[in-house]
C-alpha cells in the first residue's frame, strides 16, 4: 500500500499485513485511492478477529466488540468516528448494504467469546461458522454485490482460521478453547501440558488435523460463490502452508515459520484473482 495515504488508517492496514503478509502482493492490484474501502474492510475484519481471539479476558473483549457494534450501527448516519469506518462509509457501497450485514460479525464474535474446546473437527467448523461466515457475507456483498453467494467464502474463511489457530498451539494451552478438538487429543493421548512440548504424539495429532483441513478445503473450493482478492490469496497461502506442515518433520515449527518469500506463483495468483474480480465488476 505504498501509494495509500499515511496516517491513522495506515496503522490498521499494517496490523492486517502483519498477520497476512502475502496481501502486500494483492495490494499491487488494488488501487488504494479508488478502492480504499476494500482495504479498510480487510483491516476492519482483522480488528474484529483480534478482539474475538486475541484478548484473553472475555469481558474486556466484549467491551471492545460492543464499541464496534455501536460504531457500525451509527456509521451509516454519521460516517463513523473510527478511521476505518470513516473510509468505509465514505464509499457508496457501505450505504447500500443492510445494517444487519455490518452488525452480524460483531454479534457472532461476542457470542463465541466463552466457547470451549470443540468435541471434534466437525464441531470446530460449526462453532467457527457464525463469525467467519458473517465476515465472509459482508465481504462478498462489498466486493460482488448483495446478491453474490457467500458460501464458498464463508467456508474458506473458517478453514483459514482453523489453520491459523494451530500456529498458537503452544500459547493457547491455558485457554478454554484449544486449536485441536477433544477427540483429536483423546486419540493421541495428549494433555494440555503435552501440547507445550515437541513430541511424536503432538506431531501426529497436528498431521491428522491438517489432513482434515486439506479434505475440507477441497470440498470448499467446489462450493458456489466468488472469492475476493484478499480471500483468494489467504486461502491459497493457508492451503500451501498446511500441505507443507503436514509433510514436515516438525509440523508446528513449519506452521509458525510460514512460507518463505512471495514468489512468482503468488504474484500470478494475485493477478488472476484481480482479473476475475474486475470481470465480475464489469
């Protein structure tokens, strides 16, 4: 976003790019002046996810998310107080979207704050769907119009989240919600304490989780609906990282290290995603 205006907005974009550095390649194909709202929406999503998953105390997270609910509810009339909502509601797209599309992700984020560890992989998908599905519905409507089908984007968003959560496996052992489901822990005889240290059982459990993610991604990509540029690249890099980690001697270290560099393949994927988006825009 080298051509984008600096200032308050830039700091939020930088936080998003710190989590998804591959999106720097996507930004080459997104005019930061003509499509500032597209970038601000991605940064808003990161703010909501950081509050939902990054704040340890549910009460503190709820306060922040309730502030966002008030901000988004009033932004259509007043333009918002936050730099992100100001950019978003300066775009005619924002005022064309129903208020519920803006509020659904915040409500879903609050509802899941005290969720515990899921019973199995299927339950993880169900638990993550309300928040990530709502974010995907908002994003899809913004990029492609209110009538666009958000199903594929929603499932891809859920899977990217579950993959990203594995990177925090060691750090989240004291949290109520673990990145691995209870059935996975039981199958490989793992306790919470076991997740903090390398071991064959932990590696096997991670590979089994990554295998379920890979199968779910294959099914997700067959669903109906478009993907925005940023979601396309997130899905691509998450799938590549999951495959690399499943083959690695130390799956967790590979997940935490991430994939090296940007590469021609990522640039080509971004160009193709941009081309599909522009064709859809007409």
